[in-house]
C-alpha cells in the first residue's frame, strides 16, 4: 500500500511537470497565471499521498497551508499581472 | 519506491530553477520562482522537516511572489539607468553560484557519520518547557535570543520599505487603492476565504506547541489574509502613522524584551524562564509575536506609502 | 474484512483520481487556447483531488485529519471556481492569441 501511494505521488508529480510546460510557455500572461493553480492542486495531492505513504500527519497541515496560499498567490498574480487602467475595476468586467 | 519520487522532485526543481533564470518576462520568472518555492515545501517534508515545510509554503508560496511582483511593477515604469549585465558578467555569476553550490555539497558529503547534532539534547530537554514540539522549544527557549532579534530584523526591513516613500507621503497609506467589483469573483473569494484563512492561521499558530507549526507560519497566513482583503478592495491599507498600528508592530519584540529583562532581574539570566511559568510565558510571547509578524509582513507586502491619509 | 474494504477503496479511488489528473494534463497539452486549457485544469484536477481525498479517508490518522482533508478539497473547489474566473477575464482582456 505504501509503495502504491508513493507511486501515485510520483505520478501526480509527473502530471504537474508535464502540465507546467504549456502553462509556463503559454503565449499570454493569462496562461502563466494558471501555474499557481496547477502546482497548488497537484502539490496538495502529492503532499497528501506522500504523507499517507510515510505516515506523517503533519503533511495534512502543510497541505492546508498550501491550499490557502496557492489561492492567494493566484489572486496576486492576476492582480499584479494586469497593467492598471485608472478607471476600470481591477478584476476586469 | 520513495527513490523515484525523490528523484522526480529533484529533477523538477532543477528544471524550474533553470526556467526561472532563463525566463524573459518578469511575471514569468516570478511565477517560476513561486512554483519552485511550493515544490520546495514538498522537498522539506520528504526530508523530515515539517516545520520548515510549513514556513516554505507560507513564505515561498505567498509572500515572495507578492513582494517580487510589487518590486517588478515599481521598476516597470522607470527607464533602465544601468547597462544590462553582459555575457561576461553572467558567466562570472554562474561560475560563482556553481562554486558555492559545489562548496556546500562537498561540506555536506564530507560530514562524519553520524553527523554532529544537538537534536537529541534538544529533545531530551523538551520537558523543561512543557512543549511537545522540540522545534518550538528551540525557537522559544533554547535559542530565544535569536528569535527575538529576528523580529527586530523584520521591523528594520519594514522601515526599509517605508523609506522608499516620497517625503510628503511618509506616514501615508501604503500601496495603491485597490478596487474590485463588489459582486465579482474577487470580492466573493475574499469574503469566503479570509475568515477560513484566519482560522487556519490561528490553528497553525496554536498547534505549534505540540505539532509542527508556530507563530511565524501562523502570522504569515494572517498577513496573507489581510493582504487579500486589501487586494479585493474590501478594506484599505491603514495609514502608517497610526499609533495603534505602530504599537502592534513593536508588540512582539517588546514583550520578548520585557520577559527577557524579567528573567535577568528575577531569575538567572536574560531570557531565563522560571520552569513553573515557562509555558504561559512562552504562550504570551508567541501571541504578541504572531500579531507583530502578521502586521509587519502584511505592511511589507502592501508596499511603499503612496497616498496621504485624506484620500 | 473492514481493513480489506478500506484498502480496496483507497486503491480504486486514488487510481480514479490519478486518471483525472492525467486527463487534466492531457487537456493542458492538447487544447488549443487559454480558456479551454483553464477549463481542463480547474475541473479535472479538482475532481482528481476529490477522488484522492476520498481514497485517503480510510487511512486518515484521526477523524480530525479526515475532516481537514475534506476542508482542503472544499477550499480548492472555491479557489478553482474564483481564480479561474479571474484568469478568464484576464485572458479575454488580452485578446485571442496563437
């Protein structure tokens, strides 16, 4: 079981890596903003799987922190990535 | 089987580091750096350091991205005043970095087996503080002096950020006024996520006594949530001349210093806790520290004072 | 018997979750433009995470740990829904790209 969970964590890591290639290269900034979401969700999956495989209960706390902060990062990217125009509301409309 | 995971993680991290250096646009490079930080948290967990993993997730995942992006934004409008570093300069930088990495690797590999460490001593004496987490015991009792001085360093960093303000804006509100559609997704996200994030932050702080966690990680989460309300336009950054704000900023180091002096006058040494009161004293210091860390990091991320209070 | 059923649930749910993660990444690689790729990322990965959480619940160290994992998934649902809206607006603002 532990070997299966490790393999699952490694597989998730491979999917993150493969997913990062188009996301980071993507022609626009909007593509790159997806990186936070991708690594956040995948990283949490990997953390939970690896934590269950080793038997570290702290992994769940780290995953919880990651969940809150990956979201925050995503918002920060969108906010700072868009050049500001003085009259438009900042999250687009 | 764990070997494959570790190898994959290491390879991915090297790839991300390489990409971050090579990326042309600031936004892309910062994102690469944040992704690198989030993966590093995984690595720390694999190395058996969940406290460091928590801190890396908090700082690398949240803080550094915002800081770097704000800095990039400030530089975006300015004309480049210095020449771009040429090929020779880049080569020299690469050679220096490689030399440092090689030096650290050599030092690590040539450590005697078993490596000299104070960890067993720290764990053996954990009973003196009444805390279950040896990392917190080290931070708050055995090496409390370092922790106190770190908080002062944070304060100095904040003063450094403020010093970038124009003279007439000193004491004003940091950063631009963020606006967002009050019925849009950003305001919605802020309204729902922030209370949850605050609870998670307080939980991470509280659980640091016996499990991985602590004041720094909790404070960083709280700072991130405060910044989220500001980014969503639900609250404005307070003017930095406000007295209560400045009191909150010094509360952490001040309480630490008071307890330390109390130890000097009433006990054996500076920062000596009487064993009977060790845990409540540590708790009091940690509460003050969490507040200070949250406010300091929040203000550092909010940016340079740009606006006057009246706006 | 119960332990066997728990293990079976773990293997089945985690495998299903991995399939969705794979589907999400394939979508990222193959879909032609930003909005479709965003859709693949947020929907497939979120569902994949949900299935993985479901699979890990029988192995949770305590009821509180299991509850935390479910909360993590709910947080990611919220994040996926909101941040994808923000990214999509940014994509629309940027205009069609190659």
